[in-house]
C-alpha cells in the first residue's frame, strides 16, 4: 500500500513569482505518477498563461479565491470562488485563465499528465513536445517550435 504524500498548503500566503506577476508552485507529487497539481495566483488585470490545449493531458481547475475569467473554444465566462472546470485533451479542451477583477485570483490546476505530450498554442501558432524520458542528449525531451505551414 502506497503512503500518501502531503505537506503543501494551497493557502500559503506568498507564492513565488514564476512569470509576469503570476505566482505559483507545483504541489506534492509522487515520482513516476501522472497525477499532479499546482496552485496559481493571478494579479488583477493578468491575462494568465497562453491559451493552449494538450493532446495527452487531462486537467481540472478549482477556483479558490476571487473571480477568474475562463476562455475556452465556446468563449469567455466568469468563474466565481468554488467554480470548477474540466479540460479534455484535444482542441475542445483549449483554455486560459485570466483575472479581469480588482482582486487576486487563486486557483488549483490538477492534471493527469501523459508522457509524451504535445501542447498546442493556437494564438501563437506554436507547439511544444515534451516527455519525461531522456532525449539523445541525456536530458528530458522538450522542444518548442512554430506550427508547420500547410
């Protein structure tokens, strides 16, 4: 029987800054398991992370604090505290979380991460391919490229 990993707290007062005012931290994870989570905090006016979708990863969002704005292929909608959203792999699961309010927004994103996975960024015409396995260079495989012209 596996022992549960614990120790992180989603209410930690100050999260480290990761990009453009966005704060976040990956939560406890068990090595070799696909289920992971992260807590994110967006400052007022933040456009969040780039609009994207995964080909192999399924994600689930829970809004902890504030009112987030969620963009999906169906458009934008507000998500008040306690709201949840599910993102399937593929274009129908495309999403980004923004903060159009005057208060910080904090949310948890849980994902069942596949390896390898491909992530597409429709607004940027880019994609990322990554894997936990090692590349021929001895590092985890990761590449970001423009989407091929057709």
